[in-house]
């Protein structure tokens, strides 16, 4: 897997750390919101370079960026 990387999306810095979970590969992602709360979630991807976002009680602004987050991962790989 590739190394840790960061990407600014919509003015917020997202930090991507590679993870392996069983037979799945993906990234642990974290980002701070405007109040300084750090949100953490995972993005697992398949052989077709499509990722799925997994996390609990994520705000809608993170969920709405799923396509952009997937693009950032594909550009990095």
C-alpha cells in the first residue's frame, strides 16, 4: 500500500492513512470541522477503483464529498 497522504478538499485538509482489514485494503481518513471536532472514517476500495465510505454518525458535509474523496484516492494511487 502507498504511504500516508493529505488532500485539501473544499477548504478542509483530509488525512489518508493506508489500512488493511482482512482481505480489504483502504484508508483511514480524518478531518476537522469548523469547530475543531475531528471526524474519522474509513474508505475501502475494490479492484475497479470505487470506494465506499464507512463511519458512524458522519455529518452530511462529509457524506456529500464521497465522490471527491474517491477521486483523491485514485489520483494518489
